[in-house]
C-alpha cells in the first residue's frame, strides 16, 4: 500500500504535460541533439545484421548537448523554474551535473558552488573551473560531496540543485524522451544509463506504456538493481570505470517509484564491456562518449539486452565530458 501511494504521488509530480511545459521553458537554452540510425553490426563488428535481427538502432546523441551531457536539461529547469536566492545555487556532482549547473549558472548570471568527489574525472573538474563556478573537491564518492553541499546549503542559504532526485531535474531530463519520440519513428524500446535515476525516471514518465524502457547499469554500481531487490532505495557498491557518473550509492526517493511504475527491466554490464563499447563507438562511427554514456551500447553488444526480431531500439548516449586520450587503445 505504501509503495502504491508513493508511485501515485510521483506520477502526479512528473507528468507528460509537465515535461512538455518544462521543455517549452528550457528549449531556448538547449540544443536539440540529433538521432542517428545505425545497423547493430556496425557496433558489434559483425557486419550487416541478418534478416530477423533488430530493425534498427537509433542513437540519441546527448554528448552533443550544451555542457557535454543531458544534465544541462535538468540544470536549466531548476534555474528557470525555481526562485534563486542572492547566494545562488549549490550542487553536488560526480562531474556532469556540476558541469551543467556551472554552465547554466554562467549563462543566467547566477553564482554557483559545486562540490565533487576525488573520483570525478579531471576533464570534468577542469571544465567546472573554466565555467567560473566555485569548485570544492570533497570526499571519495558522490555521497561525500553531497553531504558537503548540504552543509553549504544550510550555512549559506544557497538553493540546492540536486543531480537526480528533484522534481525540476526529472522534468528537464524527461525532455530527452520528448525529442526522441519526435525523431525516431515507431520506436519499441529505449536503453537508458542509470546512476541516481533522474534520466531514466524522466524518460520513462514521458514514454509511460508507449515504449519499453530498459535501464542499463555497470555491474560494479547497480543502484537501481539493488533498489528493486530491496523494494526501496538501498546502498549499492560504487566500483566501476563509470563511477564518476553512474555511482551515487543509491537511487533517489522520488526517482524509485517512477521507475517502479514505468521501467520495464534493468540489465547489467561489466567494465570490460563498457570499455569495448566506448572503443566500438569511436572506431565505427567516430562518436566520442564517456564510459557511463555507452552502457546501452554495451548491453546490445554483449547480449545483456537481446532485441527481438524487427525491434526498433534506441540508445541514449548520455555524455562526453572526458579527455580525448581516454579513447586511445
């Protein structure tokens, strides 16, 4: 009963209409990122797919989004839909959210303080600095940075912009699905990277029962998998090459009931398959993406997700805040 009430509350807070209205507000500050169609064989090295395989794989290229990831959508939603105090905003991030909040804050003339853990990629840390935010490196993992950010929020009066468990954040991230539904005809399934769950919650709330939504996580950081096993958000391991983006320890309290309502399944991929997917995207298509962004491709390559004959699958490529040298074999 309690679970049903939480799902109903979350569904009332995050609706298709709410995502559309949010998109209307944030669209002037975003890029409408492209969708490209590829044959699965181009990603696996197996050549053109035989008859009876997946009809197409569509890649939603959110690494081309402002600030280098989908996170710009949620960042602008927070800064444009909420009242900003004189102290500005504060955010904790594994990296991409911090870059996005710093970018949105600079664009809108808002002071920003960003807390990141030491595990954050150097490229993301440097980009936050270059965007002019006040950067603090605090603790080993995202949870440590979040605790430090919460202390600053209490002492300064700054507005907290949560990386995933905030209504405006989820509404902004849901606009990925709004665009994708317009760009990819007769879509059957979307594979979505999962960390804290804001992206998959927004996408699934927009698509509801129209399209299957599958979460993909690193096996070393299975946040949504652990939550499903426990029936509520629960601490998960945080060890993966994608830990700076997909290892916040647990999914959000608002996120979880949305995923229970709308996410069909969650699959896991290991670090080796993530690295191989990252290399395959670069070699086959010259698409540069960070490890966290390619977990959906890894799921298709390894068979963690097996598409049905004729199925039209989309994969969200979520970001590319990294150094080019990380693509070296």
